[in-house]
C-alpha cells in the first residue's frame, strides 16, 4: 500500500510540473497563434491523468473489498464450533479453526505446507484437481485420519467453494462433523440410561447433554424423546411425543418409509445393535415448511432395564438434498410432463414392494395407455401431442391418493400406484374418471379426435414376486385388451399364459419378416357385367417353418401392436407392385392391384412419398394400384384422412373403402372422401337372399355410389344366387370363392390367362 501511495505522489508532482511548464510555454509563445492548440493539449493531458487516477482508485477499492471479504471468511472459519478449515485449490494457504487444530493436534505455523497437511484430513497423501472437484460436488463424505498421538478420527466433511480470486484461485471452506463426538455422546446416553428409570421425565436429562438434535426410542414404549435442539428444529412444544404425533408431521410421500421404519424398530430392533443406519425423511419444521432431516441411529442394550434403546442424531440436510434434487431431476424426471420416469418408478416401486411385505398392506399398480397416440403425433404434430401428454399427466395425478405414486414410463404409457382401500373396483373407477377428463381434451387441433385410454392393473404384492414382475403383469393386462379402445382389465394368471404365447408368436413373426417367410396370395375381382378380371387383391400369408400356412387374422393384430405392421406392409406393397408390373411385361391384361393399409401405415407422414417411390422403382403406372382402407380407420381423423387421400388421388392412385357397413355406415362420407370404390362387407352378402331390407340397402349404396362415379364391389360371394341379386341391385364388381380362392402368384397368372367369361351368366 505504501508503494501505491508513493506512486500517487510522484504522479501528482510530475503532473504539476508539466502543467506549469505548458502554461509558461503558452504564455511565451502566445503571439505565434498556437495558444489554442497548446491549451487543448493541456486539457487532454489533464483528462488522461484524471482517468488514470480513477482507474487506480477503483482497483484500490476492489482490493480493499476483497481483503475485507477474505477477513470475513477467515473470521467465519475461525469461529465455527465444528472442525473447519479454509484453503485454496492450489494448496498454497490453509487456515484451521481452533476445533480442528485441537482435534488434529497441529499448531498453526507460518511455514505450514498446505500441500502436505490438507490431504491428510481426506485420507490421501496428495490431492488432485479431480479429488478437489469430487469433494465439492459430493456432500457428507466420511474420511479417517490419525492424529500424531495415535488417536483415530472419523469425520464427515462438507466442502463448498466460497470465492475465486482474480488469478483463478478458488477458496474452499470445509466443515466437518466429528463422528467420535457422536459416538462419545451415544456412549454417554447409554451410561445415563443405565442410571435412569424408564420415567419419561427423567429422559430429558440425557437429551440435554448435547446441542445436536437427538431422538431416543425405547423398546416397548410408544413415546419418543427429542432433545431440546430437536424440539427447536421441529417446533415441538413438548419433550415427549408419540409416534402418531410425529407421523402427522411427516411429508405425505414419506409416510410409507416412516411406517416401515417404525414397524422394523418394533419387531427387529435387536438387529441394529452396534450397527449404525441412516433414515432420511421430510418433516415439517418450526417454520411450517417441510425440510429434509437425516437420522443416524443405532440400538443399544440397556442392562439395568433389560430394554433396547435406539438413539441417534438428527441433522438438517435440506441444502444437500436440493443439490441432489437437481441431479435427480435430470436422471429421474420426464422432461415433457414433469412426472417421474421409469427409472424412478422402479426405485420407488421396489421400496414400496418391500413395505407391503413388512406392513401387510397392499397397493394397485395401474398401467395406462393413450389409444392411437402415434396418430396424434403424426397428424397433429408433436406440440399437440406433448400438450395432450401434460394434460393426461395432470388428470392422472389428481387421482393419486395418500402414499400413491405416478410416472410416465414410455411414449404414451403411464403408471399409477395407489393404496388399496379394500375396494376391488377402485382401479376401474379411477381409470374411468381419467377417461372422462381425457375426453374433454378433444379441442383445438384435436377437436376431431375421439380421445380414449386403456388400462391394465395388478395388485401388489399378491400378483407377483417383485415389483418388476407386478408391473409386467399390469402391462400384460393392458395388452390383453388392446383390441378394444377404452378397455380396463385386471391381471389374471390365464391372461399371462395367453400373453406369453402371443409374445412368442411376435418373436417368431419378427424373425419371419427377416427370413422372408411371408408370401403373397392373390384373389381376383370380377366384373358382374362382363365376367372379366378387373383386379387382384394381394393377401399376406405366413409360411411357418413347420409347414403350416398361418392366416393374417392370427398374426396381423400382433403385428399392429408391435409396430411390425409397417415392415409387413412395406413388403406387401413392394412385392404386389413388382408382381403387377411383371404380369404386364408378360403381356397379360392390365389389372388393378389392391393392397390393404392399417391405420399405422396410412397415418405415417411420408406414406404418399413411399408409395410413389415404390411405383417408380418398378415402373408401374399409379392407376393400376388401389389402396384399401377400412371405413372406421378412414374416419379416425376426417380432416387428415381427406387431405392424405386427396394427395394419393392426385398422384393417380385409386382408393377403396373396405368393409363398408361394419363401421359408421354413413353414406354422407362418400361425399367428403375421394374414394373410387366402395367394398360391401361380406355380412351384407350372407344375409341378402332372405332379407329385403339388406337388398334395399345394397341397392341404395350402389345408386348413390354411381351418382358419385364410385364403383361398388361385394366381397364374400359364394353362390350364383348372391351374384344375381347383386347384379340386379346395380353392384359393379364381385369377389369371393365363387370366382376364385386366394392363390399363389403362379396360379394367379394362369387364372388371368384363362380369364373365363361365362361367369356373367350366374
């Protein structure tokens, strides 16, 4: 500081001399016309010097403030009652308070080598940058060291970075908790417990021996004995409280863990003799806020009373938990909904499962799936999908009861754990309420949607040997009802066997796709007027390695649930288009090739491009390809369906409404959607010959379709009588066993070549 003062004086003297000289020079040469220029330079010099002095003054203030801050840190470290030390990450300086100096039996000296001393407290010979970083990021780390006298010490250290100098040096404050002191305290508690009766009032003397928050529990006694420090921490008005009184102060989500601890202490207290354990809970503190407390305890056998006593320290660890919560948020929280994710669900579920075994209570594990959610992402966008997920999560959490838990476990799958209150219908009632709330979310971009959810549930612990198994069984129950939207199913053992069989079949189907076990069969479509073949419908079959030909009715539902349907449809489209072009190349009559699309296929964002690429790859004109869509699927999202169908029609591709009459059966949709053909379901054909009403319906559909220049075709035609009625009703085309069974490509080729025309006489 003296050097800086001398420098300042020197600057002032030089500045004064220069100023005097410049004034004298200006006066002497005032007649030469340079006076203004000289005066300007004088003021410029003054401005530079003033600026320099201002900077110098600011730096002196900063240095002064830093010195004051450092002195405060030194004072803080020196006056903490627990062992503490202030040191920097370059290990050039170390300040130990009296408690640590006494504990370590080291006297502070000016020649102290921090590089040798600091690592001793952390059980190391040297400290690397990585070691220091780990000390700061990880709290409550326990280390051991031995004092020069041979006295061992175990200390729990908490290290915090408190200040960084201009040169990058970081100062750290380490505060320790001497476990030897805690053990000594527990030993004193045991000694006093032997002298004292079990009288509740006389326990107070034991608890006043220390200023650490303590809790004493005696075997066979429903009372708890908090120390004065703990009473102050929790805002307790008495030095005695019951288990139920403390339970009321426990955070609702921690009640299960508290109950489990109490039950364990009552039944297995002897297991904790000589063994230190930790329990962390959120408890309502004196300020009315829930705070995290760590209870480190062990059991002691009191010879005089013959009873076990559990005692331990209670420490507020809220700040440490808040830091841990930030890390946990990344690892265990779903970013979209804010709910816990599957990882957190498994941790909480496993803990809860153990509690149900120990406390003999039960919980329901419910898995809920938003029906057709992938269509919402594909057609309405991910923003609308995410908003729906948030709304659904909110609706689900509102049904969560005390001790319950909710999580998002995958894309549109959620899990809800709720306490069993004795009502076996409770899960179905809860899901029903969620379904009703979900239905109200069909607004805005989702206004044309029918929003539903399905659920499966199982009981814990009776429905499985672990939480993971019970969750899997709830998912089995969900899968068993996946064919019906809005279904709610409880897990049964019979259901498990069915799901296992389907799972095995799914695995085999996945291998079948890769091993080219899927083949196409073709069924002809015939003109009722001329008897000519106007098209072929491509039908998928699975040639199982066993030699059995598996019907699509068996494996297509499994494929749709597992998303294998996309790969299967891609194969069907490629093979059918290739075969149609091959027949044209052979010189056979040009016919239309029909393929069936599932909702998963049709609502893909790029499906139109995929179809056109396939047509270009094989060189087939788009007018010879027909896509068949079921009526109910086409009406899932009328706006998206109309837009996508129009895109296909503009590309020249034909569109058929399959299974007309099994869904909404609304003729009005023929005006809204650009179909080129309507396919009457076989149920009309079967009942047509003896039901005039059905005949009239067929006649009406054919007439309306003709007015819209839409062709009609009836499937399932097996008798000449059915063909005759259809012709008279005005139907254009037919398909069924009367005109040809599904056949292989070679058989279909020969069938087209023969193309018998006498069918028109049926």
